[in-house]
């Protein structure tokens, strides 16, 4: 089955090509892009489009590669041994399956999402090289071998917080999700708000891209923040005049807390507004 996007997810042509190429090659699809550009949601929509189960592994700074394979709970076995529990005689009772194990042994071909791989230690991707390449690993405590009958569809996301090793990159099909242009963003908004006033969206998009273009902005607002902002504008029944007649050089956007997420950026807009109000400005 080819991925053509879904009713809930606007996929550009180059993104469709990347997803289908990775699925055909059965290579992990490494997706990078600004936060909020739909990297995580992409895996969810691929699973829906292909009617496949989604297995998600959210990576944290403390996550180790071994946790994706399995973990041996020696402490629980020791405790049960002290209590005289018969389960201690079978070490398999204390093997906790990881997300890769779940994906490799899933009865239906799954989509495995390894989310935000760049959050982990730099050795994390290196430690997964063989397992992702061979789609198999050994459980040393039992001598069992866990292997995928069919290679799952693997989606790996990164926010580019750190560089990934070359050896890891060679094993992936790479795609960078560019920030949506205005036409694509309009299509995304239409998915979320099919009955919204076109003139409201047009002016909101004007303001949104003006905000993103302000020099010195520490965190540019993302697609998800635009959706939140529009949702607030509708909920507050914001008069269209507030957006239409607004001079972007003289005021912070209404309900700006949905767009500006740190005090430095708010102060930047306040300074711009102050400078615009000065005589001779």
C-alpha cells in the first residue's frame, strides 16, 4: 500500500515519496524538521493509512538502547526468591520486553516510531545499529533469538539537537520536513477548521508569518502553535477588525501566549512596539 497522506494529515509530494521509498526499501525513515512540523504525527498517520498497529518508543535523555530490546529485572527475581515464589525457577518471568521486541514479534506488520532519538546519549543510535540492520537480537539470559519475520516500518524522528553518527545515517532513508509554505499551511488549517472564515485565516496567516520573520526571535512559532492560536481566536470570538486593522510594528499579536513561548521573545515585541510609538518613528 502506498502512503498518500490522510484526511487528517497534509503530506507534501516529497514527503509521500520519502515514506513510500523507505517502506519499499524497509529502511528506517529518519525524519528531521523544526518542532511542531508533524514528525511524530506522521508515524501515527502512516499506521492509520496502512491499517497497521503503531508501537511508540518515546526517547528521553536517560533512555538506553537496551531498554528497546528487553530488560532483565534481577531485583524482582531476588525478592521473589526470598519469598519462596516458584516463578524464580524460570528466568523468562523476569524478562521485560522492549519496543523493538514488540515490533519484531507483532502478529501484524507494525509501524515502529522511535521518537526524538537525538534526546538520548550520542551512543544510543550506535547501540541500535546491528538490531535495526538485522532486525534481530539475542536474549543472553535465556539464549533465545528474537527476529522479525518481516521488517517493520520504522519511523525515527529528530529535532536536530545533536548530530547522529554516519554509520547510523547510512542505514536510514532521510527526509527533512521543511516548514510549510503559505499554501500548504492553508491546507493544514482547512483540515483542522473546515468552516473557518477565509478572510480570518488569511489575516491570521499574515500575522503568523510576520511573527516568524521578526529578526532575533529565539523560538519561532510552529504549525501546532498556529492551530492553537486560531482555536483561541475562534473561542474568544475575536472581532476580525482586531486582526485586519492591526499594525504589526506597533502591538503584540492578540493572545500572543499561543505564539510566543518565552520572555525574551515577548520582550522583543514589547521593545519593537515601544520604538514604533516613539516620536519620529
